[in-house]
């Protein structure tokens, strides 16, 4: 389906709501029935209609249709955060005694699910480098039921050969899920590459304005219905109608914003590449990036996030750099209009800081929608302040 048609038309029937161009927010917890038979039908299958907004809601349904189509998937669920989407996406497919293979260092709350929550129910996880299909094959056991990928990772941009891993998993009846937040389906159509469940934190590029959280799961109707009927309704962490409206508004400009972020990232990257205070840079399309060939093969673009290894003698210099920035905010997250930095050392106790460890000198930059020169000037003066 045409991208413009998905973004501007799909799922919207304006004749139902006075021809308003923007859809209304169906801010309702529950829905009334005229006939017992209709109620009976929805009670038998809550996915078949509107009964209670923990299940389905008309504003959220518009978003679901668009997000499913963007991924080329049959169906979609939208949750209140990306973390909730990870939880609801993994749990229905594993039981006590099962085994998961995950790429090492997935997003922190995926890792906590695998390390802290699932072991309590007898579900174990093996972490793999993930850069070759063999690393997945070698870790697979008879009881392996689930593969968890995140490609690229949002700090070190580690990449997995998505199609090959998905093909092998299918041959073993293993369900695959990927965190595709970095690329979005516009730049990496993972469902078409054979992945069963695509996850995105909608908090990032889909929302795009740093004013709502959200999490997306797309896949076949059968898998999405399995999730809906169990964990989705039980956790009760579906999106709220107003947040769905914000995400719909974000979607209207998603392609445009991604283009802008991609172009500005190139300009900022070129500045960083020649700066003497930059010892090393991590960026998937950079020729020095170890997996850049695989990155170029399966991603249509690399954008937004750049990890900078500062050439500095101590922690204080990293702190001075980050605190000297006047426009680029120091904050978690990414994908919004505003450029951001996070120093890795903020998550490391000061006493454990080891200047010989390059990661301790990492600062992750997210390039937002500002003029690239405005950002470069800000970075310049922060480098000078070191
Ligand atoms: C790569 C990645 N995946 C998942 C998440 C979780 O999303 P949320 O914050 O919407 O729960 C994040 C959040 O930062 C993330 O960066």
C-alpha cells in the first residue's frame, strides 16, 4: 500500500465523525449495547468489537491499522510503553521449562525480563553475540521457543542478520521478535524479512515530540490475537485513547522527520569525525563500523544516534562536556524533535570509572530536528569547555 495512503487515509472514515480531518479521541472506558446478542458476541471474542477500552477502542484502532500496514503485517497492538510491548510480546510464547535465545545487551528492561522475572517461572535465557546465524544455531536447545533480536542496538548498534536468523528459527518452530525501534519499518521492513513479531517503542520516532510513551507489536493476526487474548488484556497496559491520538499526529510527519534526522545526522557526523576530542565513533553506516556491510545490506538508512568515544583524561572532562552544552539537552530517550546526549558514566558509580575503558568515555548523541549548524556550534563550544 502507498505510504501516503497509509498515513493520511487508512483506518479513517471521516463520515462517522462529522468529517473532521483529525480523528476524534474516543475517551471512553466502556461501550453501550442495544442487544444482548451483540454483547454476547463480544464477550465470546473481545477482539471482535468494542466493549471496554482495555481491549479495543476506535481511536486506537485507527493507529493499529496504520502501524500494521507500515510494517506490512496483518495486525497490530499498541501498548502504553515499549517496555509493556516487550513483556506482552514475549510472555505468551514461553512456559516453564522453555528456553530463550536473545542478542546480548538488549534494551535494559528486556534484559530485566529475561534475567529477573522469567527465571522465577523456570524460563532461562542464553545471550549470544548474534552477529552470525551460527551464534543463534549454536545456542539453540531442544526447548528453545523464542528468539529475541534488537538490530541495531541503540548504544553500540550491534546488528543481526535478520533474514537468516528468521529463516533458521522458522525451520525449528521458534517464534522470533525484534526490537526495530532504531530503523522503524520505513528503513527496515522486518516482517518482510521473515520476523514473526516486530516491536517498536512508539515513544521515539512515531510519537516524535517527546510527549507520550507507547509500544507497538505487529505480526500475523494469529500471533497478535494470541497476545490480545492473554497477556495484553491481563496486564491491562494497552494505550490510552489520548496517547493514540498523539501518536496518530506523530505518524503524519514520520517520513519527513526521519528524512530530516537522517540528513542532519550526516552533517553532524562529518563534524565529529574530524574533531580531535573524538577518539572513536560508533555509527552503523560508517566504514569503520565492524558490521557496516551487513548494516548497509539490510537497513535503508542509519540515523539519529551516534556514540562518541571522547578523547579525555578523566570523568570530569566527560561531565564538563555534557554540562557545557547549551542547546542539546542531557536526557534519556531519543526520536523526538530535540537533540539529546547521555553520558555512559552517568550509569556507572564514579568510583568504578575507568578511563582506560572506552565505554566509560562514551557519550550517546541523538540528532533531532534542529538546524545542523546550531547543533555543531553547541558541540564545538562544549568540546572547547573540556
Ligand atoms: C531500543 C529501545 N527499546 C525499547 C525501549 C522501551 O520503550 P519505552 O521507553 O517506550 O518503554 C527503549 C526506551 O528507551 C529503547 O531505547
